[in-house]
């Protein structure tokens, strides 16, 4: 039978996992037990216990690092992820004027997920992504697709507002994005739309211009991912709305949605 960790060892393991989480490490991999730990076992005991012991330790580590793995309901999984984030102090942004964590909003069982860059001033005030002018335009984009905001899920690469709405730094993205990956894994959308270059480059780990991202599908951990312009960019250059509508039509076709004649306004 599988080995059960004693409470003291389990607490120590939990503290070690939390320590690595604070360093931005969330994925853990199994390593074979040191041979000396098995030296006192008989050969038949080694053969029986080694794989089960490794599997038990690995499962305990995963459940401590990602408590949402214990639940099936995506809404509950998202709540556990949010609790795990807490009042985050993992990067410098908590010292640079952010008012609150902007986690994400929408349908936990959404087929479509929009991912932006970072919260702005309005989002930081309200604690919800895309509620300012760019959010109003995103709502129009969603409506043009024949959907409602509550039908989809919206999140950002990072969950705290950078000072002055500057572009998130690489370290900030690397520290915060693992929580986004856990959100995506909980929701399991059929398609993801990355809004803007920062979101696209972070998710795909590709440094390329928007012209190379747009108009095609990427495979993102088994989910189809498309890239289009960020609504904030469209506010500055409304001429690109027609190009954005082309991108959204590609997404609609993939999801089996009817394509209306009228595009994004």
C-alpha cells in the first residue's frame, strides 16, 4: 500500500513547498529516492515500495503546491487559487502603489478566455479586469461576437497594476504568470485570445512582432490560442478594429459561432 506521511513530515513538506512558491517556483518533479534510504529494506520490499513511495510524495507535493487539484468544480478551483495568492508580496509591485489583486472574472466553465497584459487604474480601484475605457471596448468586441461578458473569462498576465501603467517587467510576468496558468488549467477553455504583444510573448515564449502573431492559431498546452490587438491600442488607433474583427472571426469559426455582418464598433 502507499506510504502515508506522518503529520510532522507533511508540515515540513508544506513549509518547503511554500518557500519555493515564494521564489516563484510552482512546478515540482519526481526524483528517485536516494539508494541509501532503501538500504535497510529487503530486495522484495524495495521493489514494492519505491515506485509507490515516489508517487505518494509527488502527489502530496502537487496537492500542497496546487490545492485546486483536489477539486473538480472549476469555480471552487479558482477560489482556491485566489486564496493561494493571498495579499501577494511575491514581486515588487506590492510596494509600488497597487491597491488590490485583480484576479479575473467570468464564467469558470467558459469556452473562451481573453488574457490581457495588466490591470490599469480603473481595474486597480474596482478589483476587476477590463472595466475602464479599454474594458468597454472589449465588451463591444465580445458583444460583436454574439456573446456576453459573463459567458467568457477575462484575466491578465499579472494581477497588480504597474506604476503609471508601465509595461510589466519580465520578472513580474515570470512571478505572476504561474497563477494564470493554474487558472487556465482550472477553466479548460476551448480557445484563448491573447490581447496584445505582452500577453502573446509571455504565453508563447516567443519574441515576435504582432504581424507574426496574428492570423494564425498557436497550440498552448493543448488549447488553441489566437492573438489580436489590445483594446487600449485600438483606442489609440481605431483603424485596426477591422483587423481585430478578422481575428475574432477566426475565433468564432473555431468555436462554431455565427458570424454577423457587423464588426467591432
